[in-house]
């Protein structure tokens, strides 16, 4: 099972994680989260 990264393109920490994962050869499942539209309030994010 692949690790899940909840990511927003505007987030520098998320980009850092993506770069680190790429350099380590990790295969991440990326789920886009738009923080400006309140995506963190969705049911999926609360899990």
C-alpha cells in the first residue's frame, strides 16, 4: 500500500516532501487538497 500525501501546490512543505520522496524513490499516492476552498473540512480529510 502506497503512502498518501495530502498536498496543495501552494504549500512549500508539500513540495519539499515530494522532492524528498522522489529522491528516495518512494511511490506516493497524491491527493490534491485546496486549502483555500476549505478542503480540510471534507469528510475524507477528517478520517
